[in-house]
């Protein structure tokens, strides 16, 4: 699920209810009256993640699917405007909040692909290629903030068993930092103004209950 304040819309992934048009897409919910408005067909298989473009006046929605693609869809025209091949099932996605021409896709094998919307042929950078092969279940971009104690910009990469902060040094260079977040991660989000991270973990052998951990970046 993703929310657009500009459009007053919740975008919720779901399978198609029509036998004539199988696949998976996005149900649009108006947040003014919480009524369903339209369904947009997007992918041929399950949608794992979705994200509106930062300051989303153009209504572009990024979606990641296990059909081995990430796609950009306009929720103004209700059409897919660009498809990017990932080679493996995509589990997560997010936009770069500082440079909106870039977005990220986390894959089933632990790799993170960096895409430039001006280059539709292939990703420009691959991250975490030598790291854990656990799926990337969550991606969150932390924007640069000169007034914050921790001002650096970069990408939070949450895998089932590890979490990294990839400090952005340039368009093509990212420096990984392993974070002390232990457990089986299920989701992660960043609140930009406070730069707090909320990470959720499923039960495991050392922690028999679901955990929600709030930490500073």
C-alpha cells in the first residue's frame, strides 16, 4: 500500500477480479470518502511493493513484482508508462528522495538495482552483489539533511536476516554500513522529519513475539 497526499489516494495492490483480464494491479481508494474509485491492471504476477514518487505531483507509482519487472504507472491516466526488467523476482522498491530520476529495486537474491528513468535499457548500478543472498524485503531512502545530526543521504536495505545503510557518495558509488538490527525483518519505514526508522520483525527462536523497533538513523 502507498499513499499520495497530492492525489488524496491510497494505492493498494490486489489480484484482478476479472477472468477476462487476469493479473495483478492497483486499487485506488479516495481518502476524502474512502470509497474505491478505479482498478489499474499493472503486472502479470503478485505485486510485492509500491511507492509514489517523492513530491508526487505527476502521479507516478513505482511497483515491484515477482514477474521480474518493476513498472512506472501514471495514476492520472491509469496506464503503465514504462517497464524495467530485473531478471529475478523483485521484492521491494523505493524512490531517491533527493534525485527523483533514480529509483531502487530489491531482488529475491539480495541484490539491489539502481535505475535511472532517463535510461530505460538497464540498471545503472548493482548493490550488495557480494553480500547476503536473502531477499530484500524493504527499501527506504534517507534524504540528505544538513540540519540533522546524521546528515548523510543513502539507502536502507532490509533483508530477511540483515539490514544495511548504503551511504550515497555519488551517482554510481555507495558505501555499505551494516546496522545492529537483528531478527527476521518483515517491513521497514523512515519518518523523514525525525529521521526515525521503524523496523518490524517476526518471531524467532530468541524472540517469541513480533517486535517493532524504533531507532535513529
